[in-house]
C-alpha cells in the first residue's frame, strides 16, 4: 500500500466518522516559541489546553513535521529522520477514551475493502497507565484484546503534560509485534529498543489538572471540566509495516532518492550500518526534508529556520561527495523526491520552479565553498593529527570566516579523520567578532558615548523610562528638556555654538529604526536657543536622542522646548516606506511566502529593499512589479495602522521579520484593507496615491540567497522621468527620429556601425597580411635562427595570431624561425610569438619569450612551446616588450 494511500485512508476513515478534516499547517510553526511544526498536535494546542474554544468538536489531520534535535544521528540508524508525517485525531469535549480506543482498533484491524489497514489484531499490544482501570476495561472487555497484551506502566513512562501546571493525562500506546526476528518476547516492556514491538499510535487522554512540580513529580489536582483527545500515529512507520519493509528508508516516499543516489555513485545500498549506507540514508532524509521546507517558504540563510535548511542541504551534498559524486546532485535527487511526494502535496509540483531554483542555487554556492575550503581543512586536520593535537579554534574560525564553513561541518569532517576541534576557542573568536560588530552598531547609536550615560538619562523619565513618541500624528509638539550631552558627558547647560545631544520627555522626531532614516528638523528652547537636529538615534530602547548643532543661544535641563520636524523630509521618507511595503507584497505574490524581507532603507525619495531569493529576477518580472506598483499607487489604497496582541496579529497573516524581537502588543500597517499587512513601527502616507509614482532602478545580489531592489519614488521618480524625457528629446533630434521609432532608428545605426567596424577590421587585416613578404625579407639572423620582431597595425589579438602563424609558415621546416609581433590594441600593448619545430629543437620556447616580453610591458602571458600570447598594462611600452623578446632569444641561444 503506497504511503499516499495510507494517508488518504486515515483521512477518509475519520471524515466518515464526523471529524473535521484539517489541512496540514506549514512546517514554519504557528507557535513563535519554536522554529518548526514538530508534532501533529501543534495547530490544536489552544483547543487542547483550553485557551481558545474549538471551532469543531472533533477533527483529524495528517501533519507535516520537522525535528532536527538529533540531526547528527540521522543515517547512523534506520530509526532517525528529520521529516515525518503525523496522523492525528482530536476530540475537544466530545468523545473520550472509549471512542478514541474503538476508532484506533477499528481503523488498524478493519479490512482493506472497508477502508481499514487490515492488521492482525492478535499482534497488537497496548501499554497504559498503571492506574487507568477505565482504559484496561475498554481494551480487554469491550474491544476484546488479550489481557496479556495489555501492559501497565508507571506515570513516568506514559503520562502527557505541557511541562507546566495545566492539562495532563495518561496515554495508551498501541504496538505491533513484528515477530521474534526483531527482538525478545515479553511485549513492549521487554523490548526496550522497540524494534520488535513497534509503537504505531499514541492516544493521549487529557483528563487531569496538574500542579507545580518537576518532571513527572507533580500532584494531580482534579479532573478537567472538559476532557480532550490528542492522538498521533507516524505515517512512515505504518507505511513500512504495510509495505513489508524493515524501516522508513525503504518506503515508496523515501527509497527512490536512494535509487538515484545509487545510480549517480555506482554504489549499492545494503541497509547496513556501513558508513556508505549511512551516507545514502542522510541523502534520502535530508533531500526530502529540504524539499518540504523550501516548499513551505523556508530559504537558506545563516540563522533560524534558514540555517537548519542550509545545514540539511549541505549534509546531503557532502554525503554524495563521500559516495564519490563530485558533480551537482540536486537536479537529479530533488525531482525524485518531488515525484513521490506530489501525490500527497500537489503544491510541490505547482511551486516546483521556485523550489528547484532555491535548491540548485544553494548547492552551487556550497560546492564552491567545499572546493575552496576542503583543501584548507584537510591540511589543517592532517597537521593536527600528526601533532596529536585538536584542530585549533583559529583554524576552525578561519574556515568559517573566510570560506563559509559552518562549525558543524568542520566538526563532522574532523571527526571523520579522528580529530577533535577546539570548540571553546572557536566560540571565543566568534563572540569577539560579534562584539566588534555589535560595538560598531552601538557606536552609530551612541556616537561612542558610554551607554551607561543613556541608562542614567532614562532614569529621569520616571517609571516608564521611555519618551512619549508623537510622530504618528504630530509634526510639532511642546516638550521639556530632560537631559543634555556634550562631548559624551551630561551637562546642565550648553551654549552655542556646540554639538550636543538633547533628550526630551516627548517628541515628534522618529529615531532611525527598521530601515527608516531619522527625522531632521529644529528644536527651539524657551530661552531663545535653537538646535538644528541632523540625526535622531535611540541608543537605549525608547530613548530618542536629538543630535545636532546648537546654533543660537543656550539650552538648560528642565527648559521648555518646541520640537518641529522637517515635514518635507518626513513626507518623502513616508512615501518611501509605504512603497517598500508595496514592493514586498508584490514580490511575495510572485515568488511566494519565502521572499521575506532581509533588510531595507527608506530614505527621502529612495527605496532599498533586500529580500530572500535564490536567483536574479527576470527583467520581465521587474517590469511587472514596477507596473503593478504604480497601479496600486494610482488606486489610492488606504493605509491604516492599529495595535493588537501579537498572537492575534500573527493570525491575520501579518508579515513579521524573522529574528526581530516584538513586544506583546504590536503595531500593524495595513494597505488596501488587508492586501498588505506587516508588523511595522514606521511612518507612512495615509493613501498610496500620495506617493506619486515609482521607478525600479535595478536588482542585484547582496549575499548568498539575498537580492536587493532599488527604486525611486515620488519626486525622485518624477525627477528621473523628467530627465529621461529630456534625454529622449535630445537623442531623437540627433538621430532624426520620432520618439516612437527611436529604438528602431538607433538599432539601425548600431547595426551599420558594426558592419563598418567589421569591414574596417577586414581591411586592416588584409593590409597587415599584404606586408608579410616585406617582414620575411627583413628577418634577422640570430645565431642561426631567423628572427622577425615587428610592431604591426593589427586590430585584434586574432589578427596578430593569424599574421604570426602565417609568417612562421613562410620558412622551411628545416630553417629555425621565431616570429614576434606586437600591436597596441584597446590602449594596451599585446604580443604574440610563434616559432617552428626547428627553433624548438634549439631550446627556444614561445611561452618563455612571451613571458619575458609581457613582463617588460608590465603584464603577463603564456601559452604552448610553439605559440603563445601576452599583454601589458595600460601605458606599457610595446617597444620594451619586443626588445625583451630579442634579448631573451639571444640568451637562450648563447
């Protein structure tokens, strides 16, 4: 029975029994506290623990899951894997132990014709909590399971809880006896490895309220008002049982990848602990996991989910190298996995182009990393092994910092050679680097002022320790001076002229954050002082410091002030920031949810937006993004903002930057009533029409898997368009064409120019070749070798080469001949040397002559013994190069 059918039978059975069939949620966990969806119950946790009412009384799903806590063990045994599918059925105050137990029995033992799995009931065993008499009665009296097949376990072994006070309950674990070939008699209690009595299905009965305590040592405070059922069955585990296989690596959704790996490597998989078989299993598991993660929007990076994906892919690629395959492998392995997974997840086929692009680009990048770093690592490991020492932290850090080798890869490769790595020193060096980077970032915020000074100022703001930001609604506001810094030190008074920082108790000035540049403007003081604000930074959260020049009068702590921003600058930045959100949404519409923000800068009239994507965007897509962006601006969509609890915000689908720290309450910026929603603390225009227009300037790479779009908006865009219009007008006058025929006219002119250039090159070559007889007559005799050394009017290196080889052919085979021709080509001196076999027999080599000549011209070159070429630096002397050839020939022959 194919795995896809096992999956569908599960869903059909529970649908027939009135369960709401829920689709799998993405592998990107809806719970912000964990990276991935690690169990089938994750989407249902709020209903199980009672924090939210369930929309349905009973539900079922087959959930995609990823667990990477034991990634290093994958492949070493056939039990470990990272991606798996968890079948589950759930009841929220509906049926309980009796219903859950009967459903499990009926589905497992029901006939294949009736939609069941057809397992032999006599081979099933159940473990239950030693105090759960109700479960014992259900399994032995109602279902009729042999009482000797029910084993009671203590709470430590068979009780579920959340790890904190709340719902808890016993489990009933259903096992299948695979026979004496897989382990000892005596049921699950005796088979501690679980190979013979294979655990298939775990039924969790949430019926108690637990109290405080560690581990399983806590009191049960009583029964829950509403019970719940949460069950989980491993799809791959049941599939290999039904397919008559020994383990998950041999089922129809995994083994095809091993088959391709066998063909690529020429090796045979034997399902053994042999190191080569370990590599086969790593490849099979990690390729499938990578496929599913990319399909759900994860992109390779150096942090969070992206790092896990990157590590999975790199382990798979490197395992193939250890199997002897040096070429790219993802283009063969990934389609094999997609072909067998698409029946259950058709979206993989729909998104295949994007998935393939991401995977293939990541493999290409890693192969370059391997090629450059492996030799360095092998050398360092060999030295460490010879000296009987660990690989130094410095070597590991250099591999990471210079060649992109993650520590995990260095550890793995060193361990294979029997060498340990000084992880402690590596960590120290990494922390030092992070501290330097952090110090640079803090320096921008603090201006190299001791950060403790800012914390002391924050104390003066009272209990909240934050400034009241008014900038969402106000452009000018009264305030009071809380603190003044001059030369990094607090002062009570400052007098013009002076460069200072001022802290106000309230302000309309936006401090640089989230890619949005700071406001500029003025702060006037009651005593007549004026501060020109050039920058606003928040060295401590909630503490915007107004930095600038006190141009008039003085300012004192406690003085009243009026803070006024540069409204034109703010408006220009707001237009840019809203445009960033528009571009982001358009990219996700085209590239999928994986095109997440990786950075941005919103400056007056200018947008820079970094996003995660494996390859360059086609020109047509950039044009499409620009066109639709302008359509959205012209549609004058409303831009609103509102605050809500972070959990509610996530449910709206609002985009958050992964790794960013958010509070319990977040601000959402909404464009077009839900068309675009993002977590954002910046300032925006109220309507997209206020932006004006948008022009995409270009797109390029800024790092592995990260692309950058730059655009002009508002006045920046209209100014560019005006310049382009003026330029078009000038060009149309110059070439005598109308704007609508300009491209055609210029193309025609360019074509004629190319034709003329070709004719000129042909004429130049003909002129050069017509003088060959004269060069032969002028040949010198250098110690029995005919030598031609000439500067000629060649238009290309090809012309030089053709002339030199034809001149060489003018001499008889028995007559030693050397031809050295030079020309100024593209403002650089170029040189070609050709010689015949008779000259070579005298020890003359064309490569050596060119090397000498090119070196005299400030360049380099080389080639074969009979024909070589080289070039000099711009401004190099061709005469010196030709002279060096003559001298070198004389020295060779003497």
